[in-house]
C-alpha cells in the first residue's frame, strides 16, 4: 500500500472523536485531501452510522466530482479522482469472503487506486495489510453525534 499517515482525528489523544454530521463531513474531506494511492480504507459501523456520508466526504476531498452513492445492490462503484480511480465497495449483502472473487476483489485492491470498503468484516482475512480501519458508532445519549475511531485505535 502507499505511504500514508495514520488518520488520527486532530485533538483526539485516544484516536476517537464524537462528531456531528457536519464535523464528520469536514473530517472526511480533510482525510480525502491527504490520501495518496494505492490505499484501502475500511469503514465499519452499524446501519445508519454514517459510513456512506463519510465515504462521500472522503471522495469529495480526494477530488471526485461525480455524485457518490451507496453501491448496496451493485456492490462496487467506480469514480475518477484527481490522483487515481476510486472504488467504493459495499459488502453488506455478501455472505462470505469467498464471494469477493466474483466482484474482482484481487484486481481492485491491486490497482493504483483509492479503495473504500463499507462492511469490511465481510472481507475479513482478505483485507490487505496496511489498510486504514475506521469505525463509526451511534452514541445512545447523543443521537445527533457519531463516535469515530480511526487508524490503529479502532
């Protein structure tokens, strides 16, 4: 994978922040501007946690001008960024990591591209070394905020 810095949120000494949607989008855009391919980002979190919102922000920061939508039924969307292609994968509907072969997983992660994977647990052991894990979680006491863990702190 390409050389990158761990995307630890600014001012987060323990690697996490509680963010509202606007702050999550700003953080994602900043992350997108700082990334260099090839790189895989794995975004985990329950339904409605903000995985696609964060992906859209990362893509905007990375220079994608097309509308970024969730590939829940197509599994993979491909976009053009300023520095490389961007692949956005939503693995929610996969039953096992063996199904990744059918969507061209090995070719996608081998490309000089930014690859953003939602529901990365479906890829399990096939996630490449050096990928950046990000996790989003609901805060029960603050429904307007998400807890974001990034880098080695997930």
